[in-house]
């Protein structure tokens, strides 16, 4: 096992990408929704994802210069986490990793894709917070995990 170093900025960039893709997906899905209630719920999810993106951006921008040195990942656990995060960064708003939407997906299919991506995002952030040493940042991540769990519940409610 090789020793690797990851900067907090690199980790936060992955999270920012995840949230950006998710907010774009929900906004587009809301624009294509067949009813007002679904559109409103999807727009609310898009707004929450935008808030998460701003939170992670503030956390990245507040990093001290010495944080660029990163930290040692002896067990490759952070490497695995970053790889998973980057996989889902490319997945949010798609049918799955490496599978683009065709525009012909049914509402239930879109909601299932969103649900699967949200569940993986909860897992990613839950693991991410275990690496966070700054209490205030850990609280932000815990809040985002709770909100992502609310997204899961909201999507399940839309699925019925």
C-alpha cells in the first residue's frame, strides 16, 4: 500500500462537484415535471443542493494555506472515498455511472436514478465527516447528511 496525501481542498472540490451536478439535475427535472407539486418538490431539492454547494465552497475558501499539504492516507481509505466521490460526481443527474440520460426516461425511472444517487451521496458524506477534524466543519457536514437523508425521503414520497 502506497502512502498518499490528499488536501482538504481536493476533497471539498469533489463535494462541490457532486452538489453542483445534483442541483442542475433537479432544476432540469423540475422544468420537465408533469405536475406542479412534483415541480415544486424538485425545485426545493435543487435549492437545497445549491445551499450545500455554497457551504462546501465556503469551507474550501476558509482553508488555511498550510492545508494544501494535505494529510497522510496510510490505509488508502481516503483514496477509496475520493474515487467513490468522483464516480458519483459524474453520476448525479444521470442514469448511473457512465450512463447519460436519453430524455425519454419515465418519471419513475428518473426518480429511481435520483434516489440511488442520493443514497450514495449520504454514504459518501457520512464517511467524509469521519475525516474532518474541525468541529464547525463536521457540524456542516452532519447537517448536509441530514438534509440529504431528507432528500431520500422526499424522493421516496414522490415515487409513492
